C-alpha cells in the first residue's frame, strides 16, 4: 500500500469539503422524505456489481499518492493497474479548459507566491499561459515539484496514451456558460467521441442536472451520470437524460440503490450507481453490500483489495 503524507491528506479533506459545499442540483434531495439513509440491508447485485466486484475509479487519479488531477496522478493510477480515472474540468480567462477541482488555484498550486496581488486566485481570472507557469505538485510533496495544471487536451492525450478510461466531471458549469459544448468539442478533437470511446471508455458527470441534461441533448449516445442523491420519487426525472446516479456514500442505503437499479436510464438499460469518496476497506465493503456498481476513491488499491473490483 502507498502511504500519503499527512499534509496532503489534510489538503485532500479540504478539497472534499469544497466538493460538497460547491455541488448544486436541480432535483437533489436527501434527508427526510428521501430514500437516502444508513440502511443495513444487503442490496441485490445487478449490472457491473454482479460481475465480480464494483468498478474502481481513481478519483482525480491516484490522488492519495500523487497530486490530484495532474498527469503524475493518472500515470500512477496506470502503474497501479487501474483503468478508470476521474477528473474535473473548468475554464480559464481566455477560454481554455483545464483540469483542476477547485474554482480557485490557491489550494493546489503556488499561485499565491507567484501572483500575490490577485486574490482570490479564481481559475476564471487567469489565462492558460499563467496557469501553465504554476507549480501544482510541491504542495503535495517535493518529489512532485514542477507538476503542472494540465489542459483538458493534454489530459485526454495522456489518458489515451495510458490506455485508460475517463470519468469526466464538468465542474461548476454555472460559472462557465457553454462549457458543455466546449467540453464535447475538445473531446471530439482529441478523438474521444468515436464509437469505441463512447461505448467503453467515457462517462460525463456533473452535480448540475441541467448540465447533464445539456450533454445528453447534444450527444445522446454518451453515458452520463448525475452527482447527488435524489429522492426515490424524483429518480424517474433523471432517468430521462442520464444513465447513472453517483451519490456520496453516507447518503445511501441498499433500498435506495435498488430503487435506482429498478429504473431504465436514458439508454434503456438499468440505471447504475457509482458512489464517492470511499478510501477505507470497511466502507468499501459496506457499499459493495448495498449493491453499488462502482466506487470512486482516492486510494484505489485499498478499495480493490477490499472488494475485488476491476
């Protein structure tokens, strides 16, 4: 097992918190009146979960062991034997798509040192050339000094070179009008919208139901996922434009997972569930018993060892 520095673990927790605070959804609903909860029942495994274990997704690459969303992180995931990687897409001031989680550059780069007078250091306030100058690795560990924030095109080319598969998140689309169309354009230019990639190697997701709906409308052939935990009563609305519901692991139960599986998604197949962020063996086994189809994790080796995923 790889060991992650304590400082990096703390930073990852902060990033995870930001993810939760920043997520938006048109139909999301948890708590009273929803099916989310801490159910103890064991789900009936269907779809991918019935094939020997949930699919394991390396969240922002192997981000427990390398700086998140960098080429180093996806290279490490490849070296560890993991096909699926997850990333986050945002847009620069001059309209270039880059791979970074937060809408500010402060947490994962040295932007405060290089541009001290440009707080709050929003991604959308910097050009691609300025962002390319930043160090996106030293915060994690000295061995990663000089790692950069990749453009989406650079990232796609590396995933392709590594023969990996991509779970692509459109991050905070409300900040970047038209980012759905632009993301699809870059995917097409990089060769990622041919039949083989669409069928086997690409999923597009977002916390924004509107964004997922836009992607589905533009490319109905693409597999899409909504990030959140809608109430069971609301699930049919999502089934019209998405194939998967991807919830935070603490918000689900076996009954909720079963309810998702009981619906046909946008492509006429049973909807699936990929849960996040699971980094320990006990939780991995718990959500596996609920019947989830995939587990999104910073520590893919830990999860794979626990559930026998693929």
